[in-house]
């Protein structure tokens, strides 16, 4: 029931692309079409206004460019105010309503970081599932590390080039680690109940067996028993002796061997039924794992 409530709430949260519905302005930057994973860069020019910001799906970092202005904020309590200008940032948490007000036109860059990316980074940093991660709004801070990352993101958006995905991934992780170090309160779970139960173990086996011909992802496997991807990967290897990908691959080759023994289906059909992209990939993998090509195995069988 808790997971159902969390999933329902997540659907009601506002994505970065919808923010202009609540904060109208002129768009100057937008990485939405770049297929960056877990992070979005946007730029805006705003006139003076009071902006009622709805509960957002992602954490939002605001980097200011231009002349100073006074920024005011409330989340239902007393108003807070601080001076903002080029070289300073604000930080808005996710899933919380707030109202922000400024008295002069401003130019800003927004970086949106998804909760799942922050959570996955916390798993790597602490080597433990986080029970909760809390990041409070920050009205004004001087943060050269964040500003440098934002500038590098903007450079990638404007210029791109080979290896862009690796650079974006590295910057996303750097920002997430920095937020965890400087702005977050993290509560960790106990490792006491980290093992798969017999029912969870069987659910994993059944899922793999039923999806050998499909593009089964780590996310799908972890979600089937309610684990995070990081926790699932670590525990899977401890229980099955193989990484999830290696386990699925072994099961695919085992199914292929069974099909080759029992019938005369074309190798192309065997490859597709066992989840391989094409016959060539299937043959290379089969030979690497069994020491024989599929055709040789069929003759020997």
C-alpha cells in the first residue's frame, strides 16, 4: 500500500517541462531533446513576479546571472529573503509547494536532478539503501562547484561532441555527490533484512525464465521484488554467484541448447526466441560460452 501511495504521488509531481506553466518566462536554454539521463538543463529570462511553485518531481538548482536582486521565499510559514546575483545559487527541494518572489527582472539557469539519480548515487556513496533523503530549500548560497558543473553542462548543450553521454553522466554524479555532501540529510536502512526471501528468489527465477526472449532490464528485475537497482545487483551476485546480466545470458544459452537439441528451428529463430539481437551475436556468444557454434552443437546433439 505504501508503494502504491508513493507511485500515485509521483505521478502528480510536476516535471521540468511543465515549470513554465507556473513560472512564465523566455526560454534561453533547453536540454530536454538531448536524452540526458536523470538531469535537465534549462535557462530562462524572467520579469519581476510572484511564482507559486507546485510540488516538483525533481530537485531544482537555480544559478543566477546578471544584476543583484532580492529573492523572497515562503512554504507556508514566514517569508525569508536574501540577495541573489551572478555567482550565487538557490536550491529547491522536490515534492513541496513554495512561493518565490523577486522585484527585478532576472536571468537564470535551472538544473533539475531526479530523485532516483540522487538515490542511486547515495547507494554508491554509502554502500547502503537510503531510508530517506531530505534536501531543504536554500535561498542563496555561493557554490563554485555547482556553478562550474552548470557551466560545463551548458558547454555540452551548445557544442556537444564525441563522448557527450559520458561527460553528462560524470557531471550528474558530481552534482549528486555534492548535494549529498553539502545539503542533504540521509537516513540509512539496516542491512539486517537484505537477503532475498525464498518467494523473492523464485519470483526472480520465474521472471527471467518467462522473459528470455525479451529485453529484460536490471530495473525490471529489481522492481519485481521491490529492491533498488544497486541493492538488487549486490544481493543477486551474493545469492546466485553471478551478476544479473551474466545469469540471464547463461539462461538464454541454456534455452538455446534445449531448442537445438529438440528441433530443427532455423538458427535465426533460435536467436530471436532466446533474446539475441541477431544470429551473428547469438553465434558469437554461444561459441564463447560452449566452445562450439550453434550448428556444431546441433550436429553433436
